[in-house]
C-alpha cells in the first residue's frame, strides 16, 4: 500500500478520544494524516494531542484543508455534522474540506440511540449512502450516558481496516478506460414525438462515478439523462440508439464496457420531418429493429476486455433468459433487474440486481444505486483478477 494523504475530521462527541488511536494506527501504516478537529472536539481532546500523534504541527496556511486528499475520514461523526454533510453546509474547515473533496469519504457515526433512530438522522444516513459515502457502524452497546443501544462509534481498528480497503479500491482501476452507457434512448417519430422508455440514467451515472472513484478514465455515453452526470468523466450525448451504437463502437478498444442504458429495441422506419398534424385519424407507425450494441461489441471484443450487459426483465423466466445472454452476446457479466417490481429499477433511487457470470449467480440485495454500483465494480475487478 502506497503512502496516502488522509484528512481525519474529528467532531464533538465523547468518542473523540478514540480518534487518537485512529491517528496512531494510520501513522503506523505509513500514511500522512492531517487532523481537522472541530471546536466541539477540542472540548474533549486538545488539538495539540491530535497533531502530536500525527507527527505534525498545526497548519500554518489558511487553506490546508482544501489541498488534495486521497481519503477523508470523519470519526466520530455526530448527528449535527452528519446533517451538515448531507445538506452541503460548509461553515467550518471540516465541512469545507468535505464539500471540496472529490475522492472517497469514510464516516463513523457516534451518537445517542434515540438520535440515531430519529427519522431526520435516518434520512441523512440514506442520503449519504446514496452519494457513495462509506459508513462504518455505529455499533450497539453501552453508551456514555448509560443507555444501551445502537450509537457507539465503530472501533478504531475496524475504521482503519475499512480505510485501507477504500484506498486500495480507489486505485484499483487506474490506467483502465471504462465506457458506461446510461439513460434511455429516444427514437424520433416526428420533430416532437418519440418512442422511448422510463430510464432516468441513475444506475449508469452511479457506475460511472464509482469507476472514476477507482481511478479509471471514464467515458459516459449519455442517453437523455434525468440526473446530472458526475464530475471528472467525459460525457458524450447519445440521444438515439444509432448515436449510442456509433459512439460505443468508436471506443471499441476500451478496457471495460458497462452497458447500463435502456437502448430502444425498435425505431421508427421513417421519421417525419416536422410535426405531424393532429387530425383525429388513426396513425400507423412501422417499427424496425435497432442494432444490438452489446452483441456488436461482443463480436468485436478484444482479448482482456470486460463486457457487462444489463438486462431488464420480469420474474424467474426473465432471469433465465438473462443467463443465456452470457453466451448469446459474448459478455462476461449480465446484471439482471426485475422491472416487474415498482420499488426498484426505473424511476427509483434503489435497485436490486442479480449478477450473472459463468461461475453462477449472486444477488445484490435492495440498496441505493451507488451501493449497487460498488457491487458491480467489485465483480468486474474479480473478473480481471481471475485472468
């Protein structure tokens, strides 16, 4: 493991004293640690203690917290700072650092059980998860005020182990070119009408963000996204199936293709220039098949390339059909999601998928789409390691 620059935010909970052990373990592992205690944290432990353990001195310049960091850890994370992080507030050096940071973030909540279980805290927790923030704990046990329940900060050794795993992960795709397709294509009928679908692009955007976070050079082929594309990736608009086919095949030498877009299976045979007049008469439209981009890439694949296809089907029969895609389209991984359910997939912040490879199936239980993206990228890394 190479030396990493780690910012450790320490907020004002009684568990602030455990941050001393976190610093000690990180320094022992050879990392460069910048402690950022809040004023609340200094009510429990003097800032000089953190600096001494980090083998550094208090920052002299006005912006040390805005320098590049490989990882930011916040331990303990109080309910107050969790709320500020969730809602993008930047009213001290720690929250400024968090808002300016574009790499992995690991937080370890610590608070009273009733605070942890409050709906506002649960909502903030889910919001951070949906943005890809790694959360460790809290554990259950006796709390400082004598109550028993969830709210104890995870132990320092567990936090540091998770930090090391995140640092390895953040470099795992360095040097790789990853192409992600996202959204739903729209096949024009006339100048204003189209054949389309309900895909928002959230899953593809989450995959692009996760691949970028792991060090890859990412190209996002964006088909009418309903969500913002992540920062730091190349975005190429591909509104129609033909556009997506052209741009995907032009990048056929990429190391990984993640084909998450809902590409229309059919397009209109003869789109009309201009807008067809509404006159009450029946209108018959001929649809013709579009090119199967996944199959086209599979036919042209080069050695060492990883191809991932996504399949939206319904029920057990749909899952069985998706298993056949491995050989039919010459891909390494098929990600199946059941569009017969209304709580996942299209129009949802969450997803539940089955990862299908030659070694078998693995269920990724319902979770926010950024969490599902982590599982998909982990599977891709396993495919690389197995070669």
